[in-house]
């Protein structure tokens, strides 16, 4: 397929805000795409060159791309800068400059453009920045104006077509079967092998049979299972058939460790976060501990939490989150050591355990960790089996008094359902007197200009939403104006500014009623009742605590958070891993029952 043809599809998607139309356009694209290129096309539609867990980064900032455009189109860099200030979008600037040159496509294929982009991203060493500039400008010279628009947006992560991998799965099903009947098969394959490009290529080449053969592989992360919520031990026990296992719920960083001793020592261990980021380099002590496990290959899950080795007390999540860094890793590991509480085993010595019942997986995990002691970095999380709700309540309160989040309960006969939230696992956190004691993971959608003291920050509040997994969109739930230090306000503005968009992102669902500006706000004209001063591409996940959830006609979830405040940035989660609309509705019902 010619890249110019792919760009025509991108243009159609960019022009429509309707979810069904976007899915239909993608389905047509996948029908037309050759099997040799469909994987690369999937990556490119998401503005990437590889699956999430492969850290393929361009290291081409916007300032560098201004140089690229000046070189490619033989214009003064200051002119490019002026055009960018006016347009606010590098892609549109590139398209305009290419049109001015009456530039025509050289007929490059998707594969050729993809290969060149990989070459640009992988350029390293002395003189690599100049090489990237030269390679990128050469590529742009070979492209038509529309293609230039989209190619320029990819290195800076601003393709912004407004959908996630979930919409791609729907589109692939329609392309292959004419409807969404293949979605469960595609989703299962994607959950056990989180590589959307590979899934698409196998689906296009080998059909359903090929998809069903996809299995768990050491080195490729498995989408992590998630838990449902119920408000009382009694209800949980009844839901799980009268017998269950329970363990403490730590407020740390969930990790998935992959061990393969057939590889060289430097490549034997990989550690993945909840959002499938490869975080191996950040946690040297976990790598060292995993290499000591008595297994040839394994995949285990656990919660990494920072602690004080002198008092053996655990630090709050905000402290643990400081371990997620690319620089100064050794120094931070020394001052903020981690303990990993392993709670599940998905793979062991060539055998996929995900379809084994939980109680068998737990026995295998304890056997694997049997030789380790309390002083080791990795240890098995405490676990007990319960048949009595009063005893389960006592276990829950013991861990609340220890300062933990609560407990996690598990069906003894439950299989590990990758990427699925169901009642095989149920978490219990404290809800008292009609108040919301749990935090909600929200996605930042934009911010409002500050007044008074915050006028100096340029930000005085921000709009947050939760994820609607049925429509692959984000619905509003609250404006937040408290709970941040001065440094956090500045950090929030910095993060949002890096993702700001001129218009509301099309995957954001916000109340469209207009309000008339107050006196002195004339230049702002009429605007949406919740319209922020700066919109942001949904990407930043934050933990929000509130007193309670209330009904709201103003927010598109139909619900609102009362007295919301920021607790932490959740850098370990993707926006699609934020709390869902259905989860918030469940919390609202549970809150009213308490």
C-alpha cells in the first residue's frame, strides 16, 4: 500500500468525531491493507513504531522538527517557527510548506516509510541528532503534502486520531468477519500477547485458527488481570461460592517479571509495568533477585513497594513512584529500596499456567519462592483461605490498621483471565458512613487559567474524566482545584501543555451546553459549561480522592466527585486503565448502600 493512500484514510478518520464511522473507516483500511504491511499500519495508526513494551523513541523534539522542516522545504527556520506559532500544529505546517513546493509523492510504500522512521528512531551515538534531522528531511522531500502532515506528527506523539487499540480490535473483526463476532477471539489473543501489530498480521494471514494458537510467551507482557469491587466481606464470600483466598492489597507499583535463563545474563530478566512499559532498568534489585529463582523460565506478578529497611515500614505510593526514573537509578535504589510481594505465577519452565486454577498457581508460586526469606527482595504475599465472613472482616481490618489499602480476594478455582476485570478477583477497600474512601483513577482532559495566587502558575484547576470502555471515549466526572502543592500545580501545567490541543479531542465526551461569559470575559464569547482554557490529549492519569460520588446533570458520566483532590500522578497506568464509567457507577451504588 502506498503511504499516500494510508494518509487518505488518516484524513478521513481525523475529519469525523463519530465512533462508528471511525471504526468503519479502519475496517475498510484493514480490508485493503496487504498482510505484509497490516502490522506496521496498526502501529502507525496509533502513532507508534512498535508495541507499547518496546521502547522505540525518536528523541526528536519540536525544536528539532522545526530544523527538519526548514531543511526539507528550503525555507528559513524563523519562518517555520512563525508558521508554527500561528498554526499550533507541526503537521499542518509541513503540509502547507509541501504544498508551497508543489511537492508530489515519490510513491513510497507504507513499508518504506515505516523502515525509514525506524532508522530515524534507532540512530544513536555521536552525531545522531544531525543524522536524524537529515534522514527526516529526506523522507519529507519524498512525500506528498498530506503524507507529510501525518509523518511529522508521529515523532512528537501528536498523530491524535482519537482511538485506542480497542477500536482497532473492533475494526479488525469487521474487516475479517463483517461484524464484531471475532472481537472476543482477537481480544484474548491481544491480552496474552500485547502486540497489536502481530495480532493483526496473524489475523490477516492465518485467520481465526492462527489467533487461537497465540499463547503466553516469556519476554512479551501479558495484559494484567483486574479486580471487581464489592462492599462487604459477606457479599464477596457469597459471590465466590462460600470459600476464597485473601491477601493484603499493597499500594505500590504492580510489576510483571519475566525470567529466561537461556539468554545472556543482561537479557535474562524483563520487568513490565501495568501499562506494559519495559521498566527493567529502573529496578536493578528486582532483576538480581529474579535471576536467583530456581527456574529456567517464569512469569510472575507482584506489587513492588518501597520500605524503610530499619523500621520495616512501608512508604506511601507517592514515595514508591519516585523509583520510576531513567536517571540516577542506583542512587535512588540505595535510598528507597523495594520489596516485591509476589501474588501470582503465570508461566513456569515452558508451561503456561494461566488456565490452571488459582489454588494450583499459588502452590507453584510458593514452591518457587520457598528458599527465599524475609530479607530477600522477592517474597510471597501473605495469603489465607476463608469460609467465614467474620474472619474475613477481621483479616481486612488488620490490614487497614497496618495502613494498607485493603485486601484482594480470589476464587480458588479461577483461571488467570489476562486483561479482564471480573469476579475471579474482588478487591475490598473501606467505605464508611456513605463516604468514598477509595481513590478513583481519572484522566486529565485540560486545565483552567488561575486567579489570584494561581494566576502566576497559569493554572487554577483542571478537568478530569473516566474511561468508557464501551465507546472507547473519556467522560467527564469532576473539576479539581485542590490537593496540589505549588510544585504540583506547575507540574500539572507542564504535563498538560506538552499534550495540549487547539480543540476538544474527539475521544472526549463533554457537556455541550453553552454558558454566556461574565462581564470582562468578552473575548472568550460563549463556551461549553465545562470547557477548559486548555484542552489536553487524554494521557495523564491521576489518583483522585473525594468525599463522595453524587449525581450530576453537568458531567457526561451522570456523576460527580464531591470535594475532589489530587493524591498522586499514576504514571504506571495508561488512560484506558483508568477507572471506568461502570466502576464509578458501581461505587456510587455501593456508597449509597453503606
